[in-house]
C-alpha cells in the first residue's frame, strides 16, 4: 500500500467529490451563473481591449467560475 509523503492516510486513488449536486444546488448555480454572465462579459471586453488580445478566458468561463465559487457558500453549514 502506498502512502503520501506528508500524510498518514493511505493513498487509494483520485479524490472524489464529497458534495453531491442536488437539484437545489443546481438551481442556485444556474441563477448565479445567469446573473454573473453580463458582468463577466463586460469584464472580458474591458480586459480584451486593455490587453489587446483575445487569448483570455471568455465570458462563459468567467461566469461559470464565479458561480462555482459563490454557490457552495450558500450551502455551507
């Protein structure tokens, strides 16, 4: 059995997601994603003009990341 260098816990494989995405979580995620989309688009356009490149994460990726960061805080206990 292999063990990690900095852990006494045996390494059994890839980490699994502990939280199950319930329908309520998905509804909140989608609401936050839709709400964040216009702000992410404006920010993306501003960054593209400032840096003069399109080699950036697009507005969908930015809104998805924001919803992915914010939604779990709603369900913290």
